[in-house]
C-alpha cells in the first residue's frame, strides 16, 4: 500500500516522519514530485450524484466483490 500525507507544519512533519521511519514494516521513499489529484467542482459532484442515483434506480449496480475483481484488471 502506498500513502501520500500532506503535513503543513514542517516541525511536526519531521517528527512524524522520524516516527514512521522507526517502524520496521514501513519503507519511506522521499520524492520532490508533486502529485495532482483529479478534482471536481461542486456542480460536477452534484451532476455525478444525479447520474449515479438514476443508474441505481435502473438497477445498474455492481456488487462490491465484482468491483474488487474488476479493479484487479485496472
């Protein structure tokens, strides 16, 4: 599993990072790479929810197990 954590206070970030590094089951890889995550406007979210609600009413759903199986191919 990979996790990105954004800590605004650099002093606390260093202390947290030192703690994380002390754990034997965690590997820390530092990078200056900026990662941008897709964002949606409030209107896009509302529109997407409307589409999803319509799909649910039409019975166009996928079970959690099927979704997990499908995600393995992504």
